[in-house]
C-alpha cells in the first residue's frame, strides 16, 4: 500500500492529510500471454474454492450468498474483457470477492480472466462499441447531460462524471458541486457527439448510492457572519495520478464569488476493500466562511475526529485541526476497522 499526502490550505491554516490508497492498478490492457501459464492451475488455486472447480458457483467455502456461476455468463462489471479483468484486479466491494491486483501479476490476471471467460457460453463476451468509454489505468472525467437517476427526478444537463479504474463512478451536478450518485461497473456510453450536447450520456454501472431527498438542500459552507449557505459551483477538474481534484467557487445567494475550494476524490482501504473517500475544503477571500453542521447521528470516534452518520448513509468527519475541511467516507457506519484505517491514514505525515 502506498500513501499520498494531501496538502489543503484554508487562509493561513494548513493541514497535511495522508490518504491511503492501493498501489497503482495492474494495467487492464497488458498483453495476454496465457500460453506461457497454466491458467487452470491459477484458477484452481485462487478461484475454485468459491466458484467451484467447473465454475458452477459451488465451491467448498461457506459464503453468505452463493458465488457467481461462470457457466451462465454475465459478470458484475459488465460483459467485456476489461470488465472481467477489473473484477480480478480490484475485487467486488460489498461481496466476499477479494482483490488480486497486489498478489497476481498482469499476465496471471489475464490468464485467470480468460479462463473464466472460457467457462461461459459462446457469445458471453462483447466488444464495446465506439461510443463506450472505458476507464483503464487512470481516472477519467467526462462532462455532459445525465439522465434522471430516480423516478420523479430531472435530467441533469450539466454533470461532471468521474470514473475510476476499480469500477467506481461518481456523478456531480456542476451548478452546486453536489454528489448525486455513485455507481459500480462499466463507465459510460457516450452518444452525445452528434447531438451537440443534446443527447444524454448513458451510465453503464449499477447504482450503489444516491443523494437522499432530505439532504439535497444542504450546503457545505456558510457565511461565518450571517449563517447563510454558500453555493459551490464546479470551475474545473484535474486528474492527479490515481486521484481527482474538483475545484469550485463559493457563491453567495446573489451569485457573487466569496471564496473557493477543492474536493479530492480517492479511496481508503479497509480490510482490503476500497472505500470511496471525499475530502472537501473551502476558504474565503477576505470573507469569513464556516462549515455547516451536517445533519445526522453522531458516531463514536476519538477526540480529534468528529464523526456523523448522514441521512445518505455516509460517515462525515471533521478534524479538530482542520475546521474548514470535511471528509466523507462512503460507509454506512463508523466501525472499528474503518476508524483504524482512517486514523492510520491521518498519522502518516511523512
């Protein structure tokens, strides 16, 4: 596991936060050299205990829910070769499927993935069309119109969509920098080129999280004097290595700019499972701003961390020495494992 330091500045105060993330991902497009490896032996060693010797999902491990049967075809991240490799590399969060990106080499991962594909019926694997965007070894940021993500919602004409190699996709509304959805799986089918922006981007992953109706009116920052909420508006995005920065303006109710800030997207590793983590920092320019108290239920934490379980099912953390920064962990509860991983990431300031 590697550490990347995040230096966030608010006025004269600086906070150094070390964010834990997995080592650089195994390239999805590495050359396939299965003829030099015993793919079945690799499958038997790493996969058969759960998925069965024949791939029928009837292994000898006791699982809370049955493992996938490869004989039926169909995969969690989609039916493309890159999707199957992604499952092997990153695992599948929320299931017993572990990640093998740190234990198997690129050729071994390709061999296992191809062997799994060979167990399915003919025609299971499809090649993505020219309009399908694939996230490989670095995050991808796309801007465009997104469809309504629930009944009664509206299309989002100005969305910022961020895809990561582990299959996680974030959708933000550009006008208020609000996170709307998180998906897991394939990225986007982009068919809006010919319509001059009039056609929607089509998300391909499965919806795993969405903003609650109760929290959509919540604004992260407020005027320190009046208490009035300040709107965040996306200005630009930046891909830095394996992470993504979203830069925003802070606007008062009249639309005047009174400050700015950044939202940093990364992942915290908890028991070898990547947990999405978002750090949001704002600062005023000759104008006092303050974090608004997030609604929700207070969670157990230590004295230096104020943690709240939000109505959206996230853990919101404010650090004692960073009053203008909030960190969201996309986990439903503050568990001992989550607390240890988060505290350890903060202690690594080298």
